[in-house]
């Protein structure tokens, strides 16, 4: 779905040049142009990315600028960056700190000391200050704490400190990476938290300014998202006369037989300047080609200036590239992080409308936003968060707030009907998604904790923390006070969900691995070996070297299963012997395929054989030190890297 055209790029670049502040000095004007163009293009791209890819895109942008020397921080060289991305290990050493340090961390440290400036790190951990390193290792947020001994100097070198985190606490690397980006990029917070304090309605309204009759808005759907209401609400202010269904606005849900209706509405909108919304176009991939041609014809003919097309689809390979390239793409996923979800949920409510509400409504509404953020973000814990995944969305928050307004406005009693509100929130609005009994119990526990009389003044926002963390809700006040409170909230921790601090280790470690796997795959494949030849080899050279090494290791491996089977008498044959022979046959099949594919690849390297698609995939796997898929099918499940599989650990 991530397709962008040069025409769209030049169009946004021209718009950015017009927006850039004027200046009399050439250098100042150039700096303004660079900053404005960079942010405009960045916002155009990042609004169409899924949340799980936004940190990757930010990191890729930052590392590219760092290598080009465009940032204040000095580029440390290819070797440290390669170490950060790949997280290599040396497994032929004994872990002398095994009582508190995992083997993977110690093996990574053994590779870290091979980098310049880290020669004494292992010795400091093992002999000089093991207790202090253990205390740092056990910190909930070690990225915020200084390292022991002279290594505290790395506070001024955050990139090098990330190398230590990569070894010892990879679960914290994504948080450290985000903090580093905020500090490394000029106005880094604007990039890292882009649109974080804006509602989807505000993002959509801003994106509308970049559209034209030939540039549609394409909504990439995610579970629980529905942009129709926002489009219709925006049309009330952007259209003249205001948007009205079947008059100057046509909404078509695509499906069997709807292609004819959609074409008729597009023709009408093209001539008369209407808005046309085509939902779920991924359901008709073959018709999408016709839609692309129709949009090309509209562009040639020239459409009414008010004509706009809005498309929505699930991620699909059936959407023509031409549609994706010309469109302004938007996703409507909940942001990543509890604070970000609270900020986005609170931003959904209009400031003027909020200020008119009673103090009780303000307090309960903020509590509702906090509850909404917890319900959304709890999904990241996987099975520890929910027994099933639920498509909670801002629509649940909107409808719950509407119920809250109606109840309190029509309630003549001074007593708030907490039981009614908890039932509607927990059994109807959010509970309507929940089908697991234990998930419903968990939701009920949150509601009974937050929605009580104490929330009208001040209440504890960290449930069941047992004094490990305390955060009192803000007293009822103006809109700005709530925003200031959200910005000043402490860093995210599982304690906000009533969970143990270790609950996030697994998912954050997976998040770290996914981040660096993606960054490695996105690296250019045309780099050649330089001064750090071992770390900056080209993919082809690195693959060729690893191919020869693995082939030398496995070339002579062959288990004589037939001879062993014949040598066993009937009395000696039993379950253990049969399983042994079966496993040996499996290993022979795997080794045979490895020898065949690697020998074939060597012929390709020498130019004696044309590189096939499978051979190119094998080159990528060797460079990334990943086990090829077809080897994995013949082998045994493992999470180890390719290079470590041949070692006798």
C-alpha cells in the first residue's frame, strides 16, 4: 500500500516552497525551505503509514541524515551502526554472570568489546562493578539511568548508549530510539509525535487542502476504523451548499453489482462537482483497474473544481499502483503508547464544547478518555492483555461521551448514576465488543476503579499499583490544564494497566527485533566494502563469504542411516532407535538441500549460472543471516540466526 509517485512528490514540494517563510538572507531562506519541505513531505508520507511502521520510518530518516552529516551528532562509522542493527553474538564463551545476566546478553557483550571504545566493558561488568551493573540491568527504565563507572559518559552519546541497551536490555531499545530521534533531528519532537495531539478530524481537514479533483483521499482501513462520519462532518464546512446525501454527496459501499452504480455517481460528481465516497474497493480488485482508467479520463477532460473522490480499502495487493500513487493516503489507527492514545482521545472533543460543560462532566470525560486509552493500549500485551483481540475505536469513546452528556443533562438529582454509566460503558459500548468472560471481568474492574465519586475531585490513575507509582487525576479545570497534565505524565509502564513491570519485556523485545529486521531490509544493497570491511561488505560479498563458510561446514555431513539400520538386529531395534534413524533421515534431507542450493549459488557467484529468483532470495537470507524459508521447512524450529546454527554451543 506504500506507493508514492514522483509527480505527487514534486507537487507537495512545490506547495512546501510556497509555505516556507520568506527571508532576505540566502542562507536563512535555504534553511527555511529545507525545514518546510522536509516536514511537508514527511507528514504526507507518515499519515499513510501504519503505527507499527512509523518508528521505522523515523529511524530510517534519522540514520540517513546522520550518515550524510546533516545532523549535529557525528556519524560513528559503519561498524557501530551495523552492530546496532544486527545485534551479533559470540557464543563460544562462558557466561560468568549467569546468576543474573541472560546468556544472550553476555554473548552480545562479547561482540560489543570488539568495537572501538568498548574494549573494557566486559571486564568492568565481570570484575570491576558487577553489583552496580546488576542494579542498572534490573532498572525498570535503564535508558533513563546512568551507566556505572566511567560509562556514565555515554549520557552525552545516546547512540553509543543504545549499543549497550541492544546487548543488555533490548526490550528498552525502541523507547531509547524514539528519545534519540527527538533529540537528534531538528525539531525532532514534531517528527516523532507528528499529529499526536490532533484528532483524526483535524488530520483529515488538513489533508483536504492537499487534494484536488485528480487527487483523491485513500483511507487505509484497520479494525474498528470508519472514516465516513468524519468525511460527512467535514463536508458541512467545506462544501457550498453543505454536504447532503444524494444531493451533492454519494456514498457507495462496493460489492457485487455496485460497479455500475459507482460509475454513474462518479460521472455525476465529475460534471456537477459532487463528493463521491467509494467504500471497500478491495472487494472488487478487477474493477479497480477500470476505476483507475476512469480517473485518468477525468484528469484529461478536466473535472468540476469541487469534485472530490474518497476511497477506502483494507490493505490489499489488488489495488492498482496508479490509484495509490496519486492519492493522499490516510490511516486511522490508534497511536502507539498510553499517553499518545490519551492525547488523541482527548483531542477528539472540541475545545469550545468542552469548556461549556459542567465540572463534573469534565472530570468524568477525562476519566473516560483515560479508560479508553487503557483499553486500546492493553492489546499490545498479547495474551496477557486480552484473551481475544477487540476492535475498540474512537467511536466507542464518542458514543460513551454522548451517553454521559444525556444522562447528566437529564438527571435532576445531584447524585451521579455510576452504576448505570458503568453498565452502559462496560456492557454496551466497550462490552459490546468483548466476548470472553474474563476479559469482561477485567473491563468491569477498571470501570469500578475509575468511575466513582473520587474522580470528580482527584483519584488515583494508576490502578492497583500498591504505591509503586502514583499519579492523581487533575481537578476539573479548563481545557489547557488537561493538555498540560497529559504532556507532564510520566513515561509509560505496565503499572498503568495494573500489571507487573515485567509484563512488557516480551512484546518490547519482539518490537525491537522487528524494528531492526525492517531497517536491515531497507538498507541499500549497493554498498561496497570500506575500511571496516568485515562490517560494511556488500550484500553479495557477505553472502558469498557465508555461503563458502556454511558449505565447508556441511559438505561432508552424511548420516549412514541405511548401514546403521542393517547393523541392528531385530532385538536391538526399538522406539528410540527408530526415532533416531528418522531424525537422521530428516537431517540428511536438510543437509542435502543446503549443499545443493549453496553449490548452485556458488556457480551463480562465478557467473557460470544465471541467478534465479530463489537464488536471489538465498543471497538476501545469507546477508541478513536468516534461515531461508525452504530450509526451515526441512529443518527444525529455531529462533537462532543462520550464522549461529552451525556452531557447537
